[in-house]
C-alpha cells in the first residue's frame, strides 16, 4: 500500500515479520519528476549505523535500484547538484526488497530549496515470488522462542517438528528432516554427513533469519525441503557493548512423563522423569569502528555451563536401562565468534566471519531400572566418556559494484565439525534383551562404538549480476569439497541382542531362511559386528543463471536454470558415485492485479535435487564390515552379559554351519562406481508447484493464502537384493537398471556361474540390465499437498501472526530418512532394500500432520513492558503396525529382513499357522493432537545510563505432555508380540523457564 507523506524525512520502515521473502537485499523504486529536468538526479543510500554510502543515477524511466546492501536502516536521499530533493529512512532486511518511491519537483536554480510532492513505500514486495518467513533479532527477542534455529523455522507455515529420534529438527513441506540446507552469512553450515541439523551460533550473534519454505531461486539448491538463511551482527560507528545472562534452572522444570509396555500395564519403557537441563549462559559482546565509516568489527564470547541428565539406551524391543549425566563448562564449552567488515570504498566491501563452538562434554553413565520404587532406581556407574562436539567455521566474502549495472560477489569458506565419543570402558560389549522377560540381560558398560569421526566442508562461490533494461540477470558457480573421516569399532568387539524364535518362525540368513521346526519357541542371540571405516569425500558443483524480468510495473517474471554435479569417492580414492542433473527450471511470476502495491498474486515452479550424503559413502565405501550372526546359547556371563555356549543357529537346527547363520549387510570390499551406481540412475529430485495471494486490507491487517504441491520425480535409494549381492546398488526404484557384477551372479533361483571372488572391480563383460519387474521394486512415490492461510496484524502496541495449514503427505517412502523406525541413514534407509519391505508401504507418511495452527506475537500494554506468546496446535502423525515376517519365502523378495507390513498369525500355543495379515502404512491410528503455549514478559529500564532488560519466559505454560512418537513395532520377532508396542518413545517437553538479564551501553 502506498502512503504519501509531506515531511522531508518520512519514516518508511518495512516490517521484518513477513510471509514472503525476496532474493536480494535491495532498495528500489521510482523517482517521478513532477517539474524540472531529471538529468543529473541521483539516489544515495547511507547506512545510518556505519556511515557507508552507495550512489547511483536514475535509469531513463526514473527507476533506481540500490542492490546487495547489508541489512540495516538507511537514509535514502534523492538529490541533484548537491541539493536534497527528498529523503526517507528505509529498513533493509535479509532477503527483502524495500520499495520506496518519490515524487519530487527539481528546482530550476542552484538554491537550497527542497520541493517534495510525496514519498511512499510498498508494504508488499512485488518483486518476490519466494515463500517463507523473515525475522530479525528484535522480533525474536520479544517473543518466547527457544534459542535455536529449528524453533525459528517452526514459526513458518508448512513446517512441523521432526521425530525425536533425529534430535531437534524440522520438516518442511512434507519432506524428511534430512532434506534442508542452512547458511550463516552465505556459508553453508548444514550437517554434511546425514543432513540432520546445522551449525549454530549464540542468538545474540544473529541479526536476522530467513526461512525459505519453497519457491526459492536457482541460486539455492542441494535441498528438497527448506532453507534457513541467517546473517550475524556487525559493527557500526558507535561503540557498543552488551552483557547477557541466561539462566534455565532445572529446579523450575516440571517432571517428565514415562511409558509402559503391555498396553500401559507392563514394565517401564521410556522414562523422562529424571530428565533435566540446567543451563547458565553468559554472553559478552563488543562492536565498533576501527576506522570510522570504513572498518568495523563485532566480537562475542559465550562461556556456557550446562548440565543435562536423562535416561537412555533401549530400542524398539527393549527399555531404557541407563542414566546419564553430561556436563560442559568453562573453557571446555566456550564459544567465540566475530565479524570484520571493510568498506574499502563505496564500490567494494570485504567481510571476514568466523566462530568456534567446539566443546568437550563429560558423560557419566549409570545402570538404571525404571521399575524399582516410585520413580525408578539409579544404580552403579558403568561407564564414562568424553564427547568431542562442535567445530570451527570461517569465511571471507566480497561484494564489488563494478558499475551501476554490474555487481560481483564471491565467497570462500570452510566449516569443520567433530562427532567423536571417547569412551573409557572399551571392554564391555553392547547388550540388548528384546525378549518378553521381567529380568532382561544387561551389560557391564554403555556399549556402542568408538573411533575418529569428523567432517570438513570447503566452499567457494562466485556470482555475477548484470542489469540491462528491464532484466536483471544473475549467474554463478558454487563448489564444495566435503571431506569426512569416520572409524567405527564395536566396544567390546560385539553387540548382542537376545531374542525369541517362535515355533515355525524364520531367521533370514543370506544362504536361506532358517526355520524353527522344533515345535516350540526357543531363545537365541544375534551378534552384530559393525567394524571399519576410513576417510572419504564428495565434491558438489553447481551452475546457475536466472533472469528477473520486470515485464511491466505490476508484473515480474523470474526465469532460472540450475545444473548440479555430485561426485563421491571412498577410502580407496576410486570413484563411487557421479551424477550430473538435468537442467532444473526455477520459474516464478508476481502480479499486482490492482497496480497499487496493496496486493499480489504469485506462482512458482521448481525442480530441486538432493546430493548423496557422506553417510552413504561411509556405509558403502569405507571398508565397513557389517555382519549379524545368529547363535543358540546355553548361558549368560554374569559380569558382561555376553552369551556363553554359542552354537551357530544353522548348526543347532542341523541345516548348516556358521556361514549359513549370517546376514551380511556390509562388506569391507569397496566397490567401484560401475558396481555401486546403476547406469541409468538419476539423483533424488522433487518438483514443486506454488500459487499464492497476499493482500493488505488496511494499515493494520494483511492476509495471505497459498497452495503447494510437491512430488518426488526420482528417488535414489539402495537396492540390496540378490541380484546386487554382495553389495547394494543405487537405483531409481521402479525403473530398469544396469550395473556390473563382481564375482556373484544370481540368476533368480541360484548362484549359477558365481566365482565368489569379489574384489571391488567390475567383472569384464558383466554389465546386465535388470527390469523393474525382475528387481520387484515399485516406483517411488511421495506427494505433499497443502493449503495455507495467514492473517497478520500490526499496530503501535500489538503485533501478531496467525497461520493455519492443511496438508497431506502420502506415498510409499518418506524421503532421505525414515521417521517411523528412527533410521538416520540418509539416502540408504531400509526402504527399497528388498521388494518385501515395500509391500504395504503406500499410505500416509510420518510427516503427515493434517492440521497445524500457529499464532505468535507481542503486546506492549505500557511503555517498556512487552508480553509475548507463541502458540501451536497440531494434529497427530499416522501410525503403522510393523511385523517381522512375510508370507513368502522367495529369496528374491527377502521377506525375512527388516520391518514389514505383515503380522504372522499364531494358534493358541504360539505356533505360527503360516498365514499373515497385511496392515498397510498409516492404518493403525494417529498420535494425539499436541497443544503448546509459550509465554514471555520483558521489562526495559535504565541504570546509570546503561540500557537494561529483564525477561521471564515460560515454555509449555500448561505443561501438556502428550506422546509425540509411539512404538509402531507390533512384533519383536516373527509371531512374537512386542511387549512395548504402542508405548511412547517421547513426549512434549515439560514446562520449563528461562530467565535473562541484559545490559547494553
């Protein structure tokens, strides 16, 4: 909406709290000359904080564009021959165009006369077709938002909280939580190993966040979910200091919930009663000008004292049996970061950014039994460990205004991350007891694995922007080199899992199913030895070009094209995967139907590709051996919990030996690309369609509506059936695929001419095409549909945003990870491993949250007092019934492995009848609705010329603790009911409090 003002310095501050974001940080508009001559008229933007300026001449049509400006408040001055004709104060926000128009009368003589007819700004960015949310540090500080980027992302419509198995993550537009990308000051900080989570800095360091939920330009890629873009604070001409104390006391945290097996009447499964988080967070910062108007710095130190307690261990078939205390404080938990900005002159700017969030966490592990006493019993210490976490990041970026029409930007940077856990107890093996028993076997330590574990991502980027007439053309190249090192050794050399094999039940060994034909159930143990690793890497290159074409004053077209290349190498330094995508279009249109800046209609279409995660390389090409062997046993070591008197299961049943009792899920032989990647395979990709409308109703209200549709075009996953043995092959499920063999030749019934001499090198002449019917895999399907509505209100003392999203997510697989079983192996989950796993897989996906209501905002009842709230109401996720058996013994289907959609029928004696009942995905109900209210109150005051602010935040005000994830495994083994089925894995976090005190001067 255009607002005409007669004052010389009218304030035109565009709010950061918006529902649509643009591609650049520009001030743009038109200077209309009502009288006089336009020749020589210039527009200058001066950053009020830093004093830096940028000046350009008007285009022939009177338009102007001050591009690539750092966010902040600017004074925009229209002048001629030294005379100021008009000026406005304008706020430039991350990714938002600030549109400011002027009407001026140019004086006819060299006088100091200012003749202003009017100035205006547009409340809606008509040049943008992107979707999402932009928030500044001021807005965040006024609301009760947890101090992490996931919580910021969850404010945007179309985002839902991810499964607790993956930590604190978010799903965008129905995509899995491993399909997002994150940037800080242009440096990508996404977890490159699995795509789960991002590098972060303290909230005091952030200046603005931009959450892109869809419709993003060709500049952005390597994500099929969403993008979180953020920038940090910088220095100004004013010296500024701040000290902030944040305190989250466990004494003000409510007790958590717990769940039981056997339909809530059995033993304790998951227990959050002892979970606590006691955090003292102190931040000091300083900023200013080293050289006024030219060289600026911002520096921050953040020592943190954190102590967390929680119960742990257990899987879908076993309960929590460990209690852990983790502490990190002092120099072991010290964040430091800084930013230096050098405005060399008006046309050239350099920025140096860096931080370290390395931390050493001390962990102590105790034995735990949730069934002793009223609140469980913490036992003896069984282990301790040092967790090496965090890392360092640094980048150097350049912006050059070569001419008024030519802009060059460049970035070089690197981020390093550690994940290593150094356990003290390397003797006691991992022990799990998945049987139905009141006295489960326990180990003498925490178990797990050990070994080096770190990532390094080097990044280079160059972008060139050129404006000619109504076209702004941007082209760029983006290159990343992602190096990883991971060694995984099993602590104690073994990982034991005690199980029950029902009468008539099977253990699926590689050489055939081993059936319990003894007439009664018996116990056995599986020993999984996962051992190996090394160094491996990937290289990602992208090329893009896009044209923003202002067809008319009220119509803008975005036309973009992008090509990505993804290559990876294993520990042998031989090529493992190599992909070059098709040309991916990014198209957008924005139309102002009334031509007054009060409304816009926008639509976008885009294709997005996801690279191969480095975790895939680790699993396939780092020399990892992953073998599970089944044994009968005669006893259990009273100290270690390890089985004694072991006999291979096949031998005990009289049908084979040790090798016949094994499942091989990974071989230490590293395959070359022609073995591992099908010739026809394309990388994972999605198509996205968006149409939306936004309207300013009046000075207070803005409304918006948006529809989105996404579908997977190509899924890339590993097929591990017998035709691929002894490896897995990356294929597009449901399509014909060709690859080379290596010593093994399955002909559909037996091993035929196999030599069994795999060496990782393709056998000459062995290239074979396997039809989709031969492999037995269905075509991958994943579709997301949503309708969003938004109401935004803004007055002098009250601001709020309300959104409602209706969405549906259906298909036969979730995406990069698998939430319903908590599998984080991005790109190589059990989906599509074998045909039997996909029988019944069609249905509602785990991220299908049909209804999501969100409302957040602030109210200032009196001066200096601010009340904030953040409220969500979300429907539950669909549930499935997973079994461990399949109605066919066909080895090509491999129905004896993984989590299946069939349940075995048994008679009254527990003997399998040979019949099965199919339960397709998402047909077993849903988790409960969740309702959450966070509130805050803050008061600003002054002490001895120091600006102070005290705030009190309450999270989950009503202490609602509904379960957010339930155990969907109905069977523990074929025909044996899992006693923990239906029990909650996790709950809404209990009520907690954050107290903060700020001082700024």
